[in-house]
C-alpha cells in the first residue's frame, strides 16, 4: 500500500483554491503507522498554509471489522477518523 506522501502533490494540485477535501482512515492497530504518516503530511500542509483543517472527527464504528483482532473493544467494528480540509491560496515563495 502506498503511503500518504505518494499522493499528496497530485491531490493538492488538482483541488481548486478554497475547495474542500475529505479524507478518511481507519484507527485499527494494523493501520496506525499509515494514520500517523497521513497526519504528519496533513500537519505539514497546514503549517505551510496550503490547507486549513475544518474538521477531524473520530468515528467509533467507522467500518465492520474483518477479524476480532481488528475490532475496537470487541464491538465488531473498527474506529476511524474523518478529516475535512480546505485548500488555501499559497503565497509565492520569496526569493532571497
């Protein structure tokens, strides 16, 4: 599976200024590394002023678990997160 860094540039460029992007990811144990990478990419885009976070919402029963090991507290479901970002105009880089 490709990590978040492999898609950030094309998706950022394709989104029009002030457009919204909704991303989701699982919070189950086998996906925690990917989730951490995704959040690092999103934080970097936010620090640079490229995107503004509108929402980061935890969802307890995001999807059905395919195994008991992946289930959140034996519920039969996997928790997840929904992220909504808005693309901001990025000022040109200053030469210097």
